[in-house]
């Protein structure tokens, strides 16, 4: 059972590292989309209840939203904006890529100290979930473009969701769908705001949003 | 009946988006608010039973916060009608920088207001932690377009900060939810559902380290939305850039809803015998918020930002009160009611001042008492109330909280609180009193036909209410407040 789950986890780590080192916004969107699809497979392989409709519905919804709708929304926003790459992030790409493995090591160390019985979650899930959360937060604070910050938010959400699939096995479908709906609406509203930022400022650099102080 | 409470504003929101005639849409806004308030108040006599497998229920904290939200929304709806009448469509000049901008369509504004009410109702009525999270995130999304009503670069900046900071914060609260689910999973693999009642019943069996981690994430996540320092950074921007009626709702209703999330987590902690852990954290965050707010209120030049920082201060007092437990919790709940009413009133009046003087800089506003006398009197009354002077309600609730500190022998916290409060009093008084008195600069004149009723009645009614709450607490309110305090392990 653990083989396929572990494969997905390794895949998550690789996509995260790739996000840390990529400057092209279009590529970033595609990487996050692939990550979303991998995440959609996770509940199926983690619980191995092939007959349960609940899991299939959930997997379908996740893959459809994270792998299809979000990338479509974001690449539309990207096409309308004048930027295609993140040129000068607050933290350079070299440094970002070096931070990745260090963060990964920290996450493994932290999760080895968390009391969690292995029957609840396979051993790789917790450190990788933590790592994904950290990468998401890092992307939000270290990048300037509004679009990259939304991608960071999605990666953060992916990490939290990985935790959720592992820890909260019996989450009711209504809540899961509600969470997905909220994330969808969040990306939608953020997309609209980015559209306005682009129209108002002719770019989507959030470090220029600095007229409100103290 | 709980379904009705949620469905009425939801349907009305749908209608508001579709209707073209302004007058009809404004009528729907007020009618919905009245229906919602009537239903909510009727719940004080007949408490509706649980629905949807106990996921939706009105317990004492829910009822209290729902009532505040509903009453505030009614006042805001009335005020909004007057406000929207003065906001003519088309391009207008910015007060501060002189460029031209347009407003968002009124249909979008009204629709989002009603969606905002729907989501806040869902927050206060939901008993399931997951559902509650969904509702809190939905409040962020429903209110973001409200902040972006005036379409210019400053409100855009405020909206972006609000969306991103609150969404990330609330995402962390989702992690808290999952940790709570882990805490509720027994070693055999079976788990308690994340419904408040079940969690409290099984409180003794919860896994303590996971529960503590869950509480931390709830505190940070919902604390971001509630505006506890140092997580409050979105709050002054959003409050100063949005229309005053939205600021009133954000400050008086939304922050409370986020606080309810922390209260629920604390209820579970108390049931698991871990109330001290949560209480100490709340005291720490509370004191820090009050201190931070005091620093920024002193020397604040923008009067709407000053009110926003005052909200940070009062959220700190709420956290502090609940952190004390017992009588402190009772005081904190009373304080939540008083603060909501007072702050909404102040934001309404600030909107009136802004409409006449066309500036948010306090030093450019002089002689409010002469130009718009009723608003001027309400501005001073609101200031006296918010800084905790008798005979207003906040005096009573702050007094209760300080007394709880002294009874528990925590003299140092009381000394710190009182000295910070007096600092804030000095800071606010120098701003507010100068605005109210003096001679207005040339070219400033009040409305020709006197002040509009719709702009005066909502704050005036709230002024009477907070005066009443300072002198007499109705027994029904008092018993609900006691019930909340008992649920948090007090007596």
C-alpha cells in the first residue's frame, strides 16, 4: 500500500523544489496543476476503499479543480497581465533552491518528534505535508508578483490538505466539498483582484502596493 | 428556523445581484435585515432545536454573537440606504489625491452585503468545526468586494492585503481542524466527530499534545482574522479604505465571528482539562494587542485608522477577559456586546464626518460640533464610551474584567491594562476633542437641509443602547452571558 503513497509524496517534494527554482509564471502554474492532480489521487491510494463513492467524488473534485479549473483561471489572468516571469524576487532563486532541502530536513526532524501512530499515516506523509506548507508560505513571502503569491497560497492549501487526508479520515463529504468550494472562490476572487491590480498599475508586483502605512 | 435565518439573506443576495432598480434593491436590503433581526430576537424566547444532525444549533455563545451581528446589520442596512443615495454613479474625484475613480456597481455591493450576513449567520450557528471553518473563510470572500467598493489603488491595496493575509491565516486554522481530528482519534482508529457537543462529551479522551497544537493553530488562524497583534496588519488598511458602513460591520460583527472560533476551541480545551494552556496564551496575545494598539493610537493622524487600532485594542481586551476565566469571561462577553455597538456607532459617525469634510486626516477636521451638531455630539459620546468612561457599557465590562484580575491576585496584569487604557484615552482624546471643537475651516458647510435622518438614527439608537447597558443589563442578556461563561469553565 505504501508504495504508491510514497511515490506521490516524493512527487510532491520534487514539484515543490521545482517551484522554488522556477521563474516562469506559466511553468509555475503547470507545476501546481500537476501537484493538484497527484493530490487528487492521494485519498484513493491512502484508503484503498475502491468501492466507496465518497472517495471517488472527492478525488474527482480535487483533480478537476486543482488540476483543471485553477490552472485555467490563473493562466487566463496571466495572459491578460503584462508579465510572464518573476524577475527579481525578494529571495533569489539560488538561495530559494538551497533553502528547500534545508527546510525538508527540518520537516523530517520535526515530524520524527510528533506523536503519531504509524497506522494513522504512512511515515512520509507528515514530513512532506509540513514541507509543502513551508514551501507555500515561503513562496508567499519571498515573491513579488501577486500571481505567484496566489500559487503559494495554493501550495500551502495542498500541504494542509495532505495533512487532512492522512489525519482526518472520516471527514464528512459536505465539509470536504465546502473546503474545496471556499478555495475555489478564493482563487476566483484573487484572480479578479489581480486583474484590477494589473489594470490600475500596469503590472502585478505587490511590493508597489505600499501607500498605506502605520 | 436556523435554515430560514441562513436562507433568507442568501435568497435576498441572489435577488440583489439580479435586480436593476436601485430603490427596490435597497428596500430588499432593509426588509431582509428586519426579517433576520426579528427571527433572531424570537430565538431568545424559543431557542430553536438542533438541525442537520446537530451541526447547526444555537447555543448561548452562538445566540449572543448572532444577535449582535443581526442588530448591527439592521443598523448598517438603514445607514447604507442613506449612504448609497449620496453616492451618485459615474466618475468622482478622490478626496486625498484628486484622481478620478468609479464605484463598484451598487448591485454587487448590496449582494455582497447580504452574502456577508449569510456567511456570518452560518459562522454563529454552526457547531461542526469543519463547517465553521468553511463559513469563516466565506466571510472573507464575501467581504473582500465590499472593501473594494471605491475602485482606486488604495482600496485595491487594502483588499489584496485583506484577502491574502486572512486567507493564509484561515488556512492555518484549517490545519488546526485537522489536528483536532487527530486529537479526537483514539488509538483503535475510531474517532469522535468534530461536533462541539460530542467533543465536549469525550473531552477526557482527547489526545492532549495534538489538542494543544490544534488550539495554537486555531488561535493564530482565527486570531489573524480577529485582529490580535501582531497578526492584525490587514485590519487598519481595510477599515480605513472601505466605506464606513462596511468598516462598522467588519469591526462590530466580523471580528466577533472570528473570536467565536477561538472561543469554541477554548471550550474544547476546557472540557479536556487544558483550560490553563489556552488561557495563558490568550492573556499574552491580549496584552500584546492592547500595547500595540496604544502605540499606534498615540499620534495617529487618520481618524478611521485610529478607530481601527481601537478595535485591535478591544479585541485584546476580549482575549484577556476570556484568558482570565470565570468572572473575566462574563466581563469579556459583556465587553463584546458593548464594543460592537460602540464601535459601529463611531464608524457611522466617522462616515458622516468624512462625507462633510472630505478628508480622513484628523488635523484637517475642526468644528464638527458647529457644522454637524448631532454627529458632533454622538462623536464625543462615542469617544467617551469607547475609552471606558462611566456611565457607558464599556466602563462596566472593563470594570468587571479588572475586578476579576484583582480577585485572582493578578495585580500586575491589572496595572498594565489600566496604564495602557489611560494612554489610549490620552491619545484618542487629543484627536477626537480637537476634531469636535474649534472653528471649521472656510468652505466646509454641513448639508443644506440638515443632517439626514438615515445617517443619524442608527448611531443615535446605538448610543442609547450602550448607555442603557451601562446602567442596566436585562436579565435575559445576563443569563445568556452567564451561560457562556459556564461553558468556558467559569462560574
